[in-house]
């Protein structure tokens, strides 16, 4: 069966770099903290809050308007209270829905959390396909329909493996992620599940028995008449050199021969032949100076991933103060994007008390910077912002929510305090 081309396709097989390209050419995924799954040939990217991928973002930030399909090959590594597959400012697809259900689900932040009657097995690979239509969201597991929720959502791939990069971190290994701009049929989902995936782990090769090392060679015993052989070799060498030695000695010691008619024997001793002056050895040529090695060409730096848009997020709520009226409670906000975030006119809402703080004109938050908004305290080291509330804004037992709206009134971030039981 022919399948449509995906809008995005990310393969996490042997993922080790800080940036993973979309094979369809439309986006980039950035791993700010991560490691490949252990065990030789990596089947995917290991997500874990402490020793795996934690903050993973993409440039595919447009919300998907139904119809759409998002398919993943994933292995859940552990039971957690809540685990997010992917999220935006408004929605999330959950590997484990809040609160301790362990079931796959969908969330509309601040509206509702829903779950399917399906739970992924721990330690086993599964192919999940979420299919969104204008009326519902369907879930397929390994090509078979696993559930339907009468709730349409518009997901986006702002964060992978967490809710807004600050909560509900997944414990999973992700092999591949595909996004389609249409609702795949049940037959198409089944075909997608059956399609071979380069990222699906292969069985490790069987261990081979090492070959036995070759037996050490025993040196042959020398022949019994070795001395006789050596003597004959020396004798043969001397016989070969003897004529040349005699010739050289004769040239050095011979007297001049008598002229014809002269009596035999020398009347006067002839002079010794002057030995030839030995040639002076040529002076060695000056060694050529070694050529200086050419400067190696500078390696081209890998292409930097495209900048991420401003992403102001609520990092947390410090709900237990020690000052009178808990004036030192605070909400902390950070910019997860690489471009500066202009917070002029942004409104921070303490939802349970319906009290708001509006950021003044010119408030900017650069990449990685944090600021705090206190209940009734000014701390200029963290921005100098305060609700100026004479009473506490956050319930010490949790359950409250802080919501950040931009200058147009659009909600851009939300943080919910988890409900805690009363102290014993």
C-alpha cells in the first residue's frame, strides 16, 4: 500500500549529536542534554530526567490543524507518575497520562487530561499512531485501533519528552517520529507499522568463539656438523679474497722493474712508490632546511542549528514562604528559546486568587536568563518584580496554577503545582 509522504521525519537511530535533521528537510531537532541508548548499536535516543535526554526542542512549532497523524516507535523504560511524548504551549500527547494512570493520553493544558484504555508495556517496543480529525483523536498500537477519544486537539512539536521543557519528563527510548498532514486510515496505519524501520533495533550478532592461537614454532635444532659448515664458509670467503689482497700488496711493495740490458738486480735501490694522496673527503652538503609544513586547513565548523524562537516558560512556583504573609513566595520564568523574549505587556496570573502582574515596557529575557515575580517583595537581583499582594497567593498544599499571557492575551505558558497531602 502506498503511503503519503510525511511532513516531518526524525530518525533517532545512533543519535549522538546536538542536532538531528528532519529527513524531509522541514525542521531541526536540538538535544541540549541527551545520550544514546546503551548497548552497542543504539536503537534510539534515551530520554530520562537525569542521565538521558531531558530538554529536546524542535523548530516545528506550528500547531497541527486536523486532520493529522503523528506516529512514533517507542519503548517505555519505567513506570512514572506522568510522561509526555511531545508538547506545545497548549497541548500534549502523553505516553503516561497524569496522575499515575500509566495509560496513553492527550492533554489540553488548563482544560482537561484524557486517556485511552491502553497502556504501553515497559521494556518492549511499540508503534503508536495518534490520528486527529475535527471530531476526535484515535490511537493505534502496533497497527491496531486501541481507542478513540471524542476530543480534537492541535498538537505541535515544541518539546519532545516533556511538558514545556519543565515537567512530566519521560523515561523512554524513542526510535523514530513521523508527522503527516492527513488522517491516515486504519489500513495505512497498519502498513506503516509493518514497514521496515532503520531505527528498529537489531538483534546483536552471536558471539563467535575465538580461534585458538597457532602453536608456537619450535626452533629447529642446529645440525651436528655446524662448526664444519662455518669453517668451510670462512675458507671459501678467504679464497675468494686472496687474489685481490695479493694484487694490492704487490702494488704497494714492488720495486721498479730493471730496464732491458741492465744487469739483473738493482744498482741503486729504487724509491718507494709514493702512495697516492688520499682524496680529501668531500664536505657534507648542508642539509636542506625542512620545508615548513603547510598550515592545515581549518576544519569547517558544523552548521549551527537555526535559532529557536523566544520561548518564555514558567520554570516553577516557590509556594512556601518564610516572611510575614509569605511575601517571599515567587514564580520563576525562563527563556528556553535562542532569541530574546520581549515580555512588555505580558501578564502573569495567579489563577486561584485571580490576581495578575503585568510586566512593564522594555522587559526582556535573553536566552537562558531567569527572572522572578514575588508575592510582596522586591529583589532587584532577579528582576525586581512583585505582585504587591499583602496576602499569600499560592496554596502550600499545591493545586494552584500560574498562567502567562502575551500582550495580545494569548496564553503562552502554564505551570501547575501538584497537589500534596497535608503534613503528618
